C-alpha cells in the first residue's frame, strides 16, 4: 500500500529584519522533514522570489535531482535568479497552484508573519501552516495584540503606544506621558520580532533616543514597563480549534534583556524545560497560554511568553508569537520534544493541521 505524502512548499527568508532567522528555521525544518515532499523557496530581502535552484543554494542544499526540479519563470540577471520585481511573490506563485497541497510560510516578522502572505495564500486557495489573516495580524502587532488581551481580561504589564506622526508633532508631550511608566522601560517597534529594534531605558535621558531608534523600524512603537526581578516563562501551543499546550519552559540569561545576540548566540541563554516552578504556576501559565491563543483566533502553532513576578505566583502575559523560532535549538520545538513530540513529528502534525483547516 502506498502512503500519500502531501507536497509541501516551504516559504522562507522574506523582507523583514528577521530574514536570517527565517533561513535558519527553514534549514532545520528541511533537515527534519527529509522523508516529506518539501520544496523550499526563498523570498529575497527585496521581496523577489528566488528561483528553486538559487533557493537551494542560499539554504546550503545540493541541487535537486531532475525529477524533483521545480520550474519557475525567472530572470537571470546579475546575482541569483529571481522572479521579475513587478510580478513579486504573487506572480511567481500563481503557476504553482495545484502543484502543492500545503504551504509552510516560515517567515518571521512583517510581510510574512503579519497576515500579508496568509491573505495571499488564502485568495489563491492554498492551505497553509499556522494562523490565518486575523490571528497573524493581531499576533504581529504588539499594540493591537495587547488591546485584544486586555479585552479578554488577560494580565499584562503597563504600556503606552507611540505613532511616528504624534512623536514628530509633539515629542515633549508624548515623552512626558511615557515617563509616567515606572523604570525600566522597554521600547519596541510594534511590528517586529527577534528583539530587533528594542532598547532598554533605565534613565529618562535615554528615552527619546530609544523611541527614535524603534521608529526607524516601524511607524508605531510600544513602550512597556519592565518588571525588575521577573522570570521569563514560555509555553508552546499546537492545534486549531482544540489546541494542546506544552510543558512550561524558562529562559535565563545574564544580559540586560533577551536581545538578538543573546537569543541567537550559542551559550548566551539557558533554556530550562520543565521550568522549576510550582505546579500551580505551571498550570496557570498553560491555561493563560490557551486563552491567549484563542483570544487572537490563532491556529496551528504559537509560543506564548510570560513574566513571573518576584512573588513567585503572579503571571503577566508578555506576547504571543504565531510563527515562533523553529530551529532545533529554539524553545518551541524543544518544548514539544519534552512533551514527547519529536521535531519531525511536529512538522508532520503542523502540515496535517493545515490540511485539516482548509
């Protein structure tokens, strides 16, 4: 008896500042999914879709055998072959309709995790892994996400939002409002991940420069109250309408905050699974993770992050990530591995959930 294997198109790279993180995640998925029919395509930093051979080259893969080669309309100018800029990703993907059963958009940040690609794939009738347009958009935009969490009564740190126009029009008034929050503050672009564009502010004199820095990445910025002495916990969620939650993990590090270098440099952070917390705290975190997942109408996968206050009991919801880091060393697959779901099985389950949701 022949077992049917779905044809999976893995989209990675992308236009956001998290391009390299996406490629790292994709390499891990391809390694784990060696027994699946997976074709990778890389979206360049300029928004163009690389040809299949160029995509494999960027990912460090050998050339595909002739019977597995994927033909795409490409231009062959200087550098890597890519689709013409005026066609973009949509134009390049349209000939692929019917050639794949499911798309795995492993794209972190804007133009990939924010509902943009999800909307494109939905209009093309291509099932895809992960949240739909609504869940992706809400999960990506930290200000909207926190507003939705507040509407659902989920506990959070105090925060304020800043727009580029308001900052340009009356910086002094906006800065004064932000200084009402207790220090330290964390200033972040509203739509970005991997700790890119984030600054920690301990002194009022550093606030304006931190806001300027974040506004260079996004027109909207979120300023959050930091919680001194808090522990950082994370929970993975897997499923659609009846999701499951993983054990609780903890991240420990010695830097001022969990910045980009700390996240992606081996040995700078310690991931502890299961987190050494009381059973009541672990169950509360798992329950809150499930509520957060359902509040934004997420699907497929998500990682939910928390602060555990110094009292050892109080949890504050930090954020939800609808396309979490997916390398073998990332917290999301490691949490599921601790629950008995291996990395290859996790990929297969995500593909199955995407097909279930179509």
